[in-house]
C-alpha cells in the first residue's frame, strides 16, 4: 500500500490529528483529506518507523488547521505526555538522536510568546 498524500506546502489546510497507539504512545500528523486517509498512510509501507507495527487504538481529529502547525502541536503533546511517547513532524524516528533531543528540549522549555502559550494550554 502506498501513502495517500505527498508532502505539500506548510500553508496547506486540512486536519491536525493524533493517532493514539498501543503502550500509550502518540503520533501527531496532518492530512488534507481526513482520518480515513490518515489511517491509510499510517498502515502503508511508507509509514514512519515510530508507527510501524504498532496497533492504532484511536484517531483523534484535533481540529482543522495548517500543516505548519503540526510541530507546535507535537511539542505541546510532548510536554503533556513525555517526549519518549510522542512523535510527529520533525521528530519521527523511534530512537531520537542527540540533536533531535536537544531541539525538543529547547522547544519544550522556550516560551517566546506568552499569549500563544496560554492559548495552547486553554488559559485564555
């Protein structure tokens, strides 16, 4: 089975989704068509290493959004559930290298826009 979509522009509009995987792990992704297309991709030969051979428990459509929002949502999920349980966009390997871990740490603890942070945590 081949992936159902090709990489497009970061301003593409579609759906930001989370695949809830076995062992309380998560994959944050984006699909322009919706959850059925997203599931097809996750089960395809082109699926990411982190997702392969793991049972998909549920697909949660978080909201409509743009592809460029996925990294922020991924970091937010890492803050909530732990970086070792979450993958998405730039962080897709099952075993992250030191450079990726540093980037995650930098992003998780960087607060540059307090309004955005409050919005992400539903504090407004």
